């Protein structure tokens, strides 16, 4: 008989990194590992990378693959949960057709695999172990490369037809900037790190900014959350202007969502959300209040699980 185990593996397949954890089946992380997401790779090659990252986390935990009760993967975009299919990963060149990640990774690791949407699993982790604890309803907003969201109502995930919570693609300005999704004026078109970088590159042609010097000094080839934070701390006007504009857009989207859903709390996470911290959380709250109908608006909290939240959430998939 196989040994009884509750230990789980969790993988967060992000646009820039793959994060793996081995947990005790709840929130305790026994081992972790992180690798860069390949920018150009076939889905098969990405699955091999996922397996390697998880093996590294297993090594760090001193656990054999067979010691895992199961493995969960959080992946971006639309997921066919039943069949373990990831439809598309926007940031990986070479992944443009749906691929059955679940079965492929299960064959690679010899353990059952469940797949879920990356933002939803991160929201679930915050609900059970993080900033969402104690709230029957909250809105999770993950402010990073894109802007993702998830909704908890009456203690349960609100899924809609599967994709509820896309706050990044709520309109913050009719006729505004074109978003990657094809719509105009989306929150993400002003607040997503990808859009921010694009705009910063345009502005850098006419105005002084230290954003790109900081990027090079830190050996990066994109404007990371850390680069934005440093530029703000140094009083860089371009960075300040763009982040303030981002906060305004987030405020419109969050205010509308809070008015529609009447949630108890708003939990802000993601690379930028967490890096920019409490001061900017307060500004997001102030911006959102201007667009919230209720005299008693929701409470605003920073996500608590940090970089590991997505992988911990994935490990909870059943
Ligand atoms: Zn959009």
C-alpha cells in the first residue's frame, strides 16, 4: 500500500518565472525552487522545465516525487480544468496552441496533476492563509506584468463562466490606450508593467528618466518592480507620473468592482503591488474611494504570501 501523505507540490507558471514549492498540504513550505520562464519554447519544453523546477524543490525539501499526494499548477489565461489544458501562455514565444499540461506533467512526475488559473489559485491562497483570512467576501487584485483579479463571495470563488475577475480589462477610460487584449482604455493598458514599460520607452525619447539606467545597472533587460521602486525613491518624474496614472486607472477599476460587488476587503498583490508597499496601497485606496458608491468602503490590505503565494495556491488544487 502506498504511504499516506498529505504533502503537495505547487507550481506557478508565470510570464517571467516558474516558482515551485513542496508544502505540508497546507501553508508550510518544506522546499522551494525558482527558474526563469523560457521566453521561446515549445509547450513540451516548458513542461520539462516545470518538472525540473519541481524536482529542485523536492531536493530542497528532501522529499521523493512519490511522497507527494498530488501536484497543482497555476497557469495564466483560460484553463480547461477537466482536461488539464492550458490554452495559451502569452509571454512564451512558441506556445500558441492549447496544450495538455496536466497529463504531460503527470507522465513526467508520476503523480496526479491539477491545473488552475494562476490568479485564482493565488486568491485562494490569500483566502485561506493570507490577507483574505476572516473575510467572507473580497476582491483580489494582482498588479504585475498584467493586472489580474479574483473574487471571493460568501466564502467561495466567484467563477462566472470560468473567468470572472478580469479587473485588468475593465475599462478605465473610454477611447483610451489600446490594450494587448484589443479593447481600449483597459486598466491594464495604464497599470500593467508591460504597458508601463512601453510608455516609459516612448517618454524616454523626449524626457530625462533614470528608469533605464537603473535597469542596466541591475543587469535587467526589463523594468522590474524593483526598478520602478528605486526610480520612485530617487524622485524620477517620469516614473512618478506613470505610476500615478497607473494608480488612477486601478482606482477606477477597483472602485467600480467594489461598488458592484460590495466586498468587505480589497487585497492588493502582484510584483508591483507588493514592492511598492503600504504607501502606494494607501494611494490606490484613495483613488478607488473616489469611484466607490458606499460611504463605508471596503478595507484595503496588502497580500501576505508574497512570491510564493501563487505556487502555494496551486498546491491546494484538488
Ligand atoms: Zn484589456
